[in-house]
C-alpha cells in the first residue's frame, strides 16, 4: 500500500468507529438467519438482504461477529457423534421435569402438553377410587 | 390466494418428488422419530418462503429451488421437528449428539460454571417449550428452519440466552445499550476551541476547516458508494474488530456469496476450500484503494480541489488523526 492508501485506511477506520448509528430499515435478523449467515449457508439471493441489514445494524452485526468468533473457536469440534444404539433412551420428560423443578422450585406447574390429558385422567380415577 | 403464492406452491409441488426422496432418506435413517411427511414438507415450504421467495422478486428458477433443497440441513431439520413434537427417541438422540457441545459453548461464553449450567437448563426448557397456545406446546425448535446447521443455531440460541442472563443481572440494560459500548454509538466530542490570533491565522483556520469538512464528507460518501459486501468487510474489521482469520472463517464455505462477490471483484478465483488471511488482506486493500479513488474523485469533482489541495486534506487528516479529533464534533449520519 502507498502512503495515501495507508492514510485513507486510518481516516476510514476513524470515520467508521465514530460515525452515528444508522437506523436499519428492516427488522433485526432472527437466530435462524444469523446462524445460517455466519455459516455461509445462504445463497447469493438470500445473503443480499442479510448483508444490507448488517451494514446498517450494529446490533445484529455485533452478534454476527461474536458468532463468527465462536464458530472459529469450535471449528475443531468433531461433527455430531453417532448415537450408541445399545444405550437405553432416558425419558426426556423426566429430565425436563428435573430442570423445571430446579428452576422454579417445583415441576407441578410445568406444562407438558402431551402428558396433561393422561395426568388429568389418572387424577379422576384416583378421585373415584377414593 | 395471491398469484405469487400460487406460483410458489406450484414450484414446491414440482419439487414434490425431490422432497419425498429427502423425507424417505431421513425417515429411513431415523424411523422412530415419528415425523409425518406432510409436516416435513410443510416445514421445507416455510423455509423456502422465508429465505428464497422473500428475497426474490418473484422469479425463482427451478434450478435455484433445487439448489436450495440440496443445501438444506435435512437431517437436522428432521430431528428438530421430532423434538418439537416431543418424540422421546429424538430427544435422546439430540441429547447424545449435542448436549456436550452445548455445554462447551456455554462454558466458553459464561463467566462461571453456575451461569453456564443455568443457561443450558434454560435453553433445554425453551427447546422443549413450556408455553401452550391453542392446546399446542410451543417449542423453540419450531423456529429452526434447517437452512444452517443445528449446531450453528444452538450456538446462537445459547449466546442470546447468556445475554439475557447478563441483562437480568445488570438492572435491565437494553441490548441496544450493550452494543453501544462497541464504539459506533459513542458520543462525539466537541471541536477543539479555536483561538485565532490575527487575520492570517483566521483565514488559515477557515481554509483548514473547509478542508476538514470536505475530507469528512468525501470519506463518508466514498464509504456510502461501496457495495454492501465491501462495507460489511470494513465494518467487521474496523468496528467489530474481527481478525483476518475470523473473517477468513466467515467465507470459508466455498459456496459463500461473500467470497464469490470479492473474487468476482478482484477477478480471481482461488481453488481449494480455504480462504487465507492474506486473501482477506488483499480484499481489504482493494477496498481501501476503491475508497481512496472515490475520495479523490469527490474532492476533485465536487469541491474542485487541485492535487495539491487534496494532498493538504490528507496531510491535515493525518495530523487530526494523531490528535484524535478528525471526526470530533462533525455530525455524520
């Protein structure tokens, strides 16, 4: 780079860090779009609106930058492990009940939609038996 | 039904055989996930609508749609749909494949082990979903589209969850306020007071002021004239402080449009998968050269400055940069 290019780099850097925040004309990018963008999985057609938004939106750009750093940090991670067929699946509802109990003190109020009906029916049976 | 929607539906129906084949492969690999073909197809349709059709001006070709389906992370989407439905086997698979990774990401980001664990617990609960709308449990998985990998999406969810945790502990600091610390929202300092001494100095100061204003306007307009991908590269490097290797990582995917745009611009096409830091540096240098060219063109064309005056502008800007007041006090929106 010649001297003028080096100087313009400094001027540009100063301008970019001190310029007023632009107001993005489109809504913030959601988790899904940010994740797909930082992985480079969007096509040219799909990337264009995301890039335009990122130029104007320091908030989304900051998140995207953090995600790029994270992506690089975990780049050496092996792909998702294959499951061990011999192991027995644990009840995820039990795991979640445990988590909810830990977070809210009790899991009684936790909503497990697919279990609600069964629980109510069981309660009715118990009442009748009593 | 809107004509565009009819066309999109027709296009998706044309791809019906392809979607059926993807579904058959996924359900063949995971027969116990209990995902219905209709739900899988509807989810692909939703993703195509969100990314492909929304970004187009109504002229998506069948090749674009084919390529879109090919790039979908179908296995991840299949698992996410099964988990959203509360399928025990799918949850178990998810837990086996991703929990360890999620914990490592959370530990990397969180300050304490307790915070990391709290975030993982919160994310698991969100993924399962505790909110019920019209009798249906709303799982966070339903917002995953399969466009990126499930792990990439999980990283984003964990990152956001940690920000929420941080905000909860810092008296409701808004996300906007948090991002302001990165520099762009910083308030401008006032111009240094001028204490002119004599008519000559006043004139000199007026000239300097004119050069300063022209420099600031020219740099602002030069940046505005760049293409969006060039602007983003410069912002990532100078404002968000991404390192060259981090930017290289962003464009590592060979199909990355960002990479394609820069290669087209520099009329080079590198073979092989990796984009090196030196390549990113070259892209940056090309962008600086373009900014300089536009900068000079504006000073010459709009302000009618001579080459000597342009040199004075650059020299003055260099002095102001050293003093840290080049853009101080000038409102540049």
